[in-house]
């Protein structure tokens, strides 16, 4: 393992020991053009690592398009160890590998593992809540590379609310969002997934046909930003333990407040100045009506707390720790007994 010390002027730091980091993800492509939370995160991570002078290689199955990293096509039929370049200093997995790895590595846990699932001692969680639910204090908040999103127009009139997420997934609770918005006498734009499925139609007939609810389907980044620039807030009453919530920070960046349930990480992503977490739909509806909206404050909050640069610096500290031979946990993280996810009270 060879390092070279360089002196480099950077917006992140002035001196850094360079490394070769292999970033591994099981799906793709990178970057994600529409849906793809993990892909958005590791795209920004790779960019920032490159800006610090590190060498980055992606090992992904469906290709990488960019000029800041090398790329290797991941072959699921082959051993991971056979696909890891010899000159790599550390491997950053974004899913749990099902075999022993011969190089120093960390694993970012982007989802919620099953209660009986084996969790590697070099696992990094993506929120304090997710870590605590697995007897851990090792977490790094997701950050996004905001330059890719452009500069939102924070002065446009905002006349409706929005929901962003897979509408076909029941626990995302799109119809709960619709109920809250209609209580507040507002209009809702729904982004993500397909409008017409038998399950959606059965559960949400009265909302699907409501003229104040508009289903826009899957949108790319530019289209999403155009919708969110005219939205007062994201309404996101999920009924599962959200590991992080990229839609929350995307909405904040666009100048939108956030009104959500208290499940998972969501309360820790907000302050009273940018939104409210509650499991009472009446309180959320009242907040939609009476909140003091400030798009510039929401945008600044997202840029300060959930940017890719901040995330990258925290990962670098963990890389160095693991390369030095120290595990991130002395014992494997384990699922802790907890209360069930909370549903909204009407």
C-alpha cells in the first residue's frame, strides 16, 4: 500500500494524503438520471474525492459517465476480490458484500437491514436514528453535489405543495400526503413512480380523481426542480423508519419547507425554521396553512448541512481509520428491539 503526500489548494482542505478509493454499487447507471438515491450520493462522493486529489474508480454494473473517475463493469457472476484492482487502498461498498474481502473496506448501509441480518463491523449508517436502531454511533449523513442541481429560483411565487417518492410503495404514504394537503385546502403535485396501478387505484380512488391532486410521474432533476421551485413544501408522512430521506434535502435545497412524520431519521434532519415532524395529520395540515415560509432559509440550510463535501470529509476519516487496521465497531451492530413505525393520527 503506497501513499504519496502532496500539497494541494482545495476548497475542502489544503493538504491531504492521497488514496485510491474503489466505490462499489450493485446497481446503476451512474449518474442516475431519474430515480437513484444511492447513485446520486456516490456520484457526489466521487466528485469530491477527486477534487481532493484522490484517485476514484467505480465498480458498477451499468456504466459510469464522467471524467473524474475510472470505471470497471461489475460482473455479479465473478468473485468481488477478482474484480478489485491491486492498487486500491480501500473499497467503499454501498451494499453488504456476501463474501470476505481481501482489501480494507467499509460498507454504507443505505437501507434498513432485516432484524436477523448479519451486519459487518465496518458498517456505516446514514443517520443517527438508523445507527441507534442497530446499537451503533457510527453514521455519516448523506450529502448531495448541489452544483449538479443548478441554482433554484427562490423568488418564484409558491402556490402548491409536493410529494416526492415511489408512489407504489405503501409505506411512503402518498395518499396520507394527499389527505393532509386537502385538509389544508391546498393542491398537491405528486412526483415519483406510476400513477395508475391496481393497488393505487383501489386505495386512493378519491385522491387519484381529485382535481387538486396532480400525478406527474417520474421526472428528471431539471423537471423536479421546476416543480419544486413553485412548491411551498414537501409533504412526506412516511409510515416506515426512513433511513435518511434524500427527498427531504432535495426539497430543502429547492427552497421548500418539509412536513413529515416522526419515523426514522426525519426529525433529526429538520429544525423548526425549516419544517415540522409530527404524527398528527391535523397538526401537519395546520402547519401547512400557517408556517412562515422562507425559501432562502431552507436552501441555505440544505447547502450548509447536507452537502457532498461535508459527507466526503467524514468518510475520509473513516477510510483512514480502517486502513490503519481499526474496525469501525468492536462488535457487530445488531438490531435493537423497537416500537413499530407510527401511522398518522387523523
